[in-house]
C-alpha cells in the first residue's frame, strides 16, 4: 500500500504528466507503443514499500491511461508499458529512471550432425557427461510439441533439485505434457497482445504448444533424445539425436504469428534464469542497437553474471558485410555452415544438358518422358511473373508443364503451390545473384528442384529460346560424404560487428543447412498453410539451426566442466575450432567460392571433441565487461541499465581500451595511414602442465601485417595458472579495398589454442 509521503512524489512529477499530455494533444494523435522502462533499483524513495508500487506511481505520473504490462525484478529492474512518445520522453526525465527503450519486434532466424561433429561417441569424448542430465537448456522460441519422441524421458532420474520451472496450462496443453526430459514449458504474450491484439486461437495455441515447428526443431536440435527411424518423407533416414541428448529442456514460447516482442523476450529470459536454466538458446534477432538499448543484450548480461551461457543466432542476412545481429561480447554469436549430406535432384533438359539441384520432394514422380518446360516470366502478364507470385501465372500457359521460377520475394516452397494451383506439373527454382550457388533443400508440394544461379541462367536461356523446351527431374534421395564440407552458408550473416567493431563477430559457425530435427504436428514440412502433410521430423536451414547446436555443445561442456564460466566455455569452443579441411585448404564460402575469412566464420567451425580439452582459455569477468563498457564511453545510467548497479561506474583517473577485453579473437583497427596497435590478453591453464610457443601472422591481400608477441613462450606448472601476453600489430597505410586476416596460435605438446585476427583501417 502507499505511504503518505508518496503523494509528494506524484506531485513532483505532475508537470511531466502535463507536458506529456500537451505534447500528445499538439501532435493531434495518441499513438501508443510498448516501452521498456529501466529503473535504478537503489533509487526507490523511502515513501514506497515495494518497487512495484514505485513503478506504478512513476507510470501514473505521466499517463492516466497506461498500465504496467510486465515488471522485471532480476535480470533488469523496471517494467514495460504502452506509452505515447511524449509520455516516454517525460518518463525518462524522472528521478530513478535510467533509460526508456522502445520495444523491438524480433524475427526467427530460420540425423547426421552428431556424426559430422564427431559426437557419435559422446561418452568417450565427454567422460563426465553422465552428469549431463543435470544440465538444463532453456530455449526461447515458438514453443514445443511435447509428444515428439525426442522428449521421451526414459532413463532420466528425478528433475534436478532446485528447479523452479513450470509446465503452464493453456488451450490444448496440459501440465502433464512435461516430464523428466521436458521439465518446463511456459508462454509469454502480454507484450505481443498489447501490440497486435488477442491471439487468434483458430490459428495458434494460447499455450506453450508449438504451432510453427521452429521451436520444436531448435529445442530437439540442442538436446533431443535419440530417436531411431527418424526421417523426412524418406530423406535423411537414421537416428536423430540432439547435441546434448542427456540434458533437460525447458521451453519459453515468445514468438507468435506476428513476431517476437522484446518485452516478452526479456520477461521470458528473466523467468528462465529464475527457473534455473544453465544455457539460454535464442534463435532470433532484430537488427542492431547500442547494447543498453538491445533487450537481448541487456538480459544476456545479467544471465552471464549468474553463470548462464547465452547462445544466439547471427542472422540470415548474408552474404553482405556487417549484417549480423546479437553481437554483444557476452553473447556467443553463431553463424551457419553445411554438413556432408545432400539431397540431389537432377534436372535434364531437352538439349541434353544436365544440372544438379536439391529437393526433398516425396510423391508421385514426373513421367519418365520429357515434360514441356516454360519460364514463368513467359507465362504471366505480371511484371513480377518470373517470381511465381500468387495469381501471376496464366493457367493455359503452364498446364502440364514444368515451370521455371526465379527465387525471391515470396517463400521458395510457396512458388510450388502457385504453380500447382495454375495446373503446372513441376517446378524448377532458380537462384538469382542474391543467392548465388547456395542450394537449400525444400519439401516441395509437387516435383521440384532448386538450382544455383549458373544453372538457373542456363535453364532460363534454354526455356526462352526453344519454343519446344522440355525437361525432366530425377530425385536421387540422400547422399552423404559430400565434399568439401563444411562450407559457409551464403545466408549466414557476416561481420564486422557494427556496434563494436573491436569485437570480432560471429564467434563461430556450426551446422545450419538442411538439418533434421523434430517438428510440430500443427503444420506441414513446408510451413505453408495449404500443406496438409504432417511429419514427425523436418529438414530446415538457417542460423536458427546452428545456434542450438552450440547451445547443446555448451551444455556438454558445462556438464564436463561445471566450474567453467560462460566465457571459458565460449573460449574452448572458439580456440579449438578449425578453419581448414584435412588437405590444408581453407573452409570455403559458398557465396564467393573462395576461402572464408574471420568475418564469415569467426574462429572457425566447432570441433567439440577438442573443445572438451582446450588446454588454455580466455576468461572474462563481469568487471572486465564493465571496463569494456567504460571504453565505449557509456555513461553511468547506460552502464547501470546493463549491470543493474549504480556503483558500476568508470574511474576518471583510468584509461580504458576496447582492445583490453580478454576476447579469444583479435579485431584490430589501424589509422588510415597505418601504425602500431597493441592488444593484451590473459590465458588460464585448464589442462596439464606445459610450455606453449606462439606463431602469428596476418596480411591484407599481398600486404603483410607485422605481428609480434611478447613473451613468445608461456610456461604453466599447474591448472589454474594465468599468464598474460601482449600482441603488437604493425601495418602500413590502408591497402586498396581489402581487410587483413590472420591467426595467432599457441601450441604445446598436447594442445593448439588458436585465435583469428581481422584487421581494418579507418
């Protein structure tokens, strides 16, 4: 209840309320949106008994209409509410308010990977992983389909002591849906419904149930139990298993038909941490912003302080530069690569030419005799007819024919539905320059194959030049042992990190192309509303798929090394990653056909068998991160938004440097005229005693970047010892149109500890 003195507080901010009302009236509108209000916990006046009362009073001081949507008590301090812009600005000027951030709408970044990663013998690689059943992975996504066998709890012991999570009830979801494997399932929609209106329960469940498939896929990728006989329509048949099959899973539904909203995401992160998760996995993103304005970064900072590893997808906006999201240094940012499995579908033209595409089509095949072929652009009166958009095809021109559609604008599989509705017999989906030679398999609704840009151009030329063009498509099933693999997916978002270029991102890549995992029973494998097929497993692609791979691997490392910090776990994954194939050639980028750079892959591709015993780790404390924030010239309120403590400030008599952050990689920025830049790092021995010697080199095109390390030898006599070193990078004036790349490697008799180098010039 309110105390008498609270009336003074409200009167003290009455002017702010009047100003907000006047500004709204002057604008002639009262548009409201959700804002997240970060408060200084220690600044609550003595007139209030509880923080919730203070929050409500601060809100009422600027708005008579607004109500609190969520209060945040652990990861952040504050609340969310629907406000006009003027009310938000008035609120930000109140005592005790750190910052008022507008809500952000996030989007989803949408079996063989255990074998590809060398995890088919998990018990041998992770001898302590019997304790893995006590590790809990929290997945923020579209919910879960709990009936899938990936969540079978046979062989699991009691739920870990101290677990505070729940299995929340909702329409078509009972508390009994959880078990000793799937130990929690919650849903968050207050922010979503405030912005979009009530959930349409005819289209999605107002419960933890997954009607999209994405959340079931990501959670089973991270920790699904072994399921024999898994496949998608006969493709990729075998045993499906997540990265950490003995880990427990808790799901937090934050994404709905209209998107994922930051007020819900932040609340779900807070609840997940309170529930007791060890790993947080978020396969979603929403652009970039300063870290104190990024709700995922804010929530992840507090989770990191509590020892929770946070893994996020880099995004699917590649292959352009500076396209990644989730780049905060306390988040592990994951890009995507391929595995050594493919699903070829061969296209043979009437002129005798053959082209290899990919497909997951399973149904009535095309006739064995050639089928007439037509380019969609020649079967439409629409200016965008080549894209096979809804209503764009002329049925009389496509009936009984294979239709060549250009990729772009609408969903790949949706083009097949449009061809089918127009009477077409099949489809060839041609990449354009935006997608190049990257091939992503789809569960087409009619016989269809996706081909690369070069093949697409050739098929288009043939179809447009020969009025009697024909084609056939032959589906070759599942092929394994594809080489080279991995290659970097073209869609995988790239660095540099636009918020803090001094932190190299992404951190690492993991399998994210054509991944088989469990699926929702509410939707077909294409995800299109008209797809009546129902499958237990699906094959999809995206950094949404690579992120839970790393989340699961982090759970394995947490089980094997419970004393490791989140930074130590990330360091182990990064410094043991590989950047070359066994023949010594660099991992290729499918977008360019050339070796990938650290801006594409970070430290490289995960290698969990080596990560469990990395030799040395680069650890980072909360205080180190605060020093980094000081180097960014963040002010006291901006830092407190992340740390929740007003005492975390920057000393006036200290010099802070972004390059001092003890990160397992090096992002070096030179003046345009060149010069020398120094970085200092500290490594901790987590292996046996040994002597490490360094080798380092870098170059920008043909221009060498001089790299010297002092000392060049590090000696360790026992585990836990720390040693520091300084790297000096020297370079001439900026070379024309290129960045510099290299590698710094510490080697002992038993370990190789590698860090990528990326150099840029202002």
